[in-house]
């Protein structure tokens, strides 16, 4: 199976389930701010310099400076710094090779 994706300004992390036909596209980013909106935990997240608002309800232990994986406007998990930086480095390499 061949997958073709365009990696423009935002990097995409592919999270595969056991069945390779079930795929979740999620974006890694770093939390810059946490706040409450109508009782919901929300976060400002930097996705390669682009700031977006996401729900942080599913990651109650998250704090500013943490890397998260976001899907459909919701932070779904926290990544350790090393894993996040390696993932972003690999996506940057793919992005650079795609533009050659």
C-alpha cells in the first residue's frame, strides 16, 4: 500500500491501529497556554508556529510546554519531549525531500 500526503506548513503524524485500513490523522503540537472556557479545559497549541485552540479535556494532566497529539480539535495524548522532537524532525525531513 502506498500513501501520498502533502506536508506543507503543518506536520501530520499518522497513528495506525492494528488494522492498517483504520488510520487516524493527528497533529503534534506544543501547549503554550491552558485556560477554562465555560467549564471546559482548553489549550492554545503551537503547531509548527501556527497557534490553534484545542480542547484539553482528555489530557487533564497536560501543562504548558507539553507536546500533545491533536485530532479534530481535541488533544488526545501527551508525547514526551524526545518523541515529539524526533517526530517533528522526521516530518521536516519528509517535507524537505518532497520539495526537491
